C-alpha cells in the first residue's frame, strides 16, 4: 500500500498498518474492531462520524 485514499476500506488500511489506528481513535472512531470497519470506506466512516476525510487521509499518509 503506497498511498491511502478515501475509497480504501478502514479494515484494509488497519490490516496493512495497525500503527495508524491511533489517528482513527483520535477523531472518535472507537469501533475499529466492529464488522462495519471491514467493509466501510474511510470516506463513509468519516461521514458517519462527522469527520473530515481529507484531513484524516492527510494525517495517515504523512505518518507512513
């Protein structure tokens, strides 16, 4: 995985980079182990939690 994008699934990103979980937790996504994270895109998860997907993706990619 070279660059994280909004259409990637939360579960896939965390499988590849578990160290990035802290960024999801910081914005209130505490249900990272729930079944929804396995099939929900970062964009959709951010929308459901009232968060800015672009800001999160920027942080995730900067951390890689």
